[in-house]
C-alpha cells in the first residue's frame, strides 16, 4: 500500500491504527531502511572512486586516466550522479555531506542544479532531517543551486505522507518565479514528491501553467511532465483532454 501511495484511514467504518497509517504513508521508511542497512553492515558511505576503482587505473596511462579529468564538468557531473545513487537513502556520503565541502561549486549551471538536487537522493525519505540539510541551499545566490534545492525537496519527500505537506508549502511559492530554473525545479519537485497520488491541489497549481499561452515551451513541457507523474496510471480524462488541447494549440 505504501509503495502505491494508498493510505487507508479507516476500513469498513473502523479507524485504522495510527502506527499502520504511518507505515502506509512511508513515515518509517527511512528508519527501517537504515536499520536494515546496519544489520547488513552496508551503512558506511561510499565515494564515487570506490565505484570507479580508480586506484586500479594506471595514472600514467594517458587517455585512460581518470585523474586527468577530475575537474572536468562532465566528470564532476558523473560523480554527482554516482554518489547520489550509491548512497541513496543512507543519509550520508563522502562528497556532498561534508560541511566544508564545496562540491556544488565545482560544477556549472545545470551541474550545480544536479549536485544540489542529489542531496534529496542521499537523504531520501528522511523528510525532517532532509529539509533541514537542504534549507541552506534555498538561500544561495546562484539560481541553479536554488533550483536544485527545490528539486531536492521534492525528491526527499517522494512517497512520504506528511500531514504538514512541507513539499507543497515550500515548492508552490516558487511556481510564479520569473527565473525559469527555479520554476522548473519547483514543478519537477512537486511531480516527484506527489507522484502517483492524484492530488487535486497539485493539479490546480500546475494546470494554469500548462494552459498559459505566454509560457515557453520548456516550462509547459515540465509542468505537463510533473502532472503526468502526479496522475500516473490514473487515466484522468480531464487532464488528458487539457494536455491534448495544449498540444493542438501549440502545434498551430
């Protein structure tokens, strides 16, 4: 039920125990995941170099050397993604989490956005701690870092039911932001946070963006994608009609 975002507050008129509601809402997902990781002795954070096995590469092998590309944008971006996936949900890593580490700023533009967003993967499901860790990046002077932080808010909240709805509160206020990167981060964050939930309040926030004739094609596309995530598998006829109408109008 938790995997499919189905939370039953009552069954046949009988109120469901609060602990079961928490389980269905994935509120204990992070705690249980970390407990299992501890039992399996796989809790220790890994560095991308542990995956690359770069210590086995001959530093004098010219083009085959990883060290020569250490500061390249492409290599840094790859390391960001590897680090996020290998440490997903473990709430610690050796690249992003160190306070003195400035990994984000070794990237540029969308690389910075990806690096900031990767915190959401590392802190996956631990909404309370995750939002606290992500918060400082929301005030960055770099728009791409802010956008990544918004996306991270959505990722860390993915599939987790919270009565306070922090993701909705934090992300919805950026949907009218004139900076396209921030708007995109907020929209995709909502799509990931509420994927499969069929939330009508999210629909009401994103449909006006899709239907806005003055919005760029990129913004409309990301808003439509976010809606598709939220209503995945629902066969929502009204939403499908709206999207088809927008496609037809923009094709003209």
